C-alpha cells in the first residue's frame, strides 16, 4: 500500500527554500534533519523533501512510501529479481525509515521507504 509519493527539490539554499515554501504556499516544517521536509497543514501526506546538496548520492527525484518495512523488503526483492540497478542499499536509517534507492528504466532514482515502527 502506497501511503504517499513526495518529490525532492534541490537544496542549494535550505533557509531560502524553507521560507519560499512556507511563505508562498503555507506549508509547514515537518522535519529539518537530516532533510528539510515541508507538508500541507490540511493534508500532511502532501509533502516536499529538500535534502542539502550532496547529502544523498545519487540524489533521488522522488520518494514512494510503501507503508510498511516488509513492503520495502518486497519491493527491493522485486527490483533485484528484475535486474534493476539498486543505487543505495537496503538500509535502516537512524531517523527511523527503512529504504533503498532504485533506478527506474528511464534512469530516474527513486527512494523506496517506510517508517520503522
């Protein structure tokens, strides 16, 4: 079950980006470490993620939250079975997500994740 899909914006100037999304669109800051996460106060699944430049290599263009850590494992197994390029290994991150990055057939890097409970 996909619980949200969120885009990644470039993080050249995090304070300016925070001000832009908060002041122009009314988003609220949901997280600032390790990445800036902004969300709609009316629909918290509507989010924009802004990692600092160079924080993630290769940088993903968007993330797919698959809801449960077991679903991350299943997606990873399917990506490997299909011979897709996993560009960031299956990892439990210290900020509470299980994730991996996979390159789609067009070369777009996707962060596949779920929150650890």
